[in-house]
C-alpha cells in the first residue's frame, strides 16, 4: 500500500494548486470515505474514496473544459474582499478547481474558458501562439477610416503599442459605432485602450470568440461543457 498526502493526490489528478487544494480541505469540500478530510491526511489511492466538491476523484487526472458567457459585474478572480460577485459564482461548485483561461474586465461580457489542462492554458495565453480573440464592441462617436486603418496596422506610441488587428464595421453614425475587432494579444484593457486612444468611450464590450471557440447562443451567465470536437480543435493550436 502506497500512501499519499491528500493535497498532493488532488493536485496531481485535477491540476489545481496546492494552495487551492488546502482551501477546499479547510472549507470542508473534500470528503474521504464519507468523512471530511483534514490537512495532512494520508490516503491510499487504490482503496480510499475521495470526493471534491461532490465530484469523485479517481484514477488518472480528469481533464475538464467549461465555457461560460460571463455577465457584466462579475470579476475574473476566485475571491475579492470588495466584490463577492466573481465568475466562480456563475459555474457549479464541482468546477471550482478549474482555472480561467485569460481574463475579462468586470464590465466586459462574453466567452471565458475554464480548464485544468495546463498545456492548453499555456498555448492559449502565451503571446507566441498569437491566438485570436474576437470582440463585439459599441463605442461612442464615429470611427473614422484613418482611425480604423491605424488600429489595423498597430498603434505605436511611447507608452502604448499594439499588434495589427482586424476590424469589421457593423453600423456607424456620428454618435456611435458598432463593430467586431479581432486581436491576438492579451494586454490589460487592450480593446478599451485602443479606442480610448482616439477618444472613443467603450459603451459595451463582449468577447465572442477565442481561437475556434465561439460563444454561440449561450446567454449571459450560462455555461456548458465543451464538445469533443471543440476540444480537439483547441488542442491543434500551434
């Protein structure tokens, strides 16, 4: 019989950090053989039953992929003392061990992927892979042809630089422009800063696609598990 500490066992099979594992144990969300686990407990992986957030943990690492249509007002973080509304309130507790792939600002809606697939997280977030992220945006004022051209070529200033982007105008008036913008970087508040550079205020922003994964008909606050086809396509990012 080979015993292993409960923290390491959960980490190895789910991919979540030891710190988060300890939090789950301390909060009573880990049960071993029907009894709430304690920190430092040693288990026998072959004979003991381990349940985390109602999900049985057994055998090889279980890789999971969950897509959320994030609602405005929710923070992409596990905990914030000043705002209890985090994205983890929008997905079931059994997926609390998953990590978000990238971030969305508190007032931005749209596609947010959660997973414990470390390799996929790396490929989707590292700049060298240039993974496309498409947004639907509504900005104040008229986006001029020269502004559109500069954004598509990439903005270059002493304090702000962006890579080339793609813009598709949906509707444009003197008071408002509706458009789709595709970028492949992950700078903080990048889309807002791009249009703010030209004096346009962001009125609404929603991420609708990451790589081949599209938000589709998923309503704000709703989530679903990825299909095998979607997972396969994401794993082909290179």
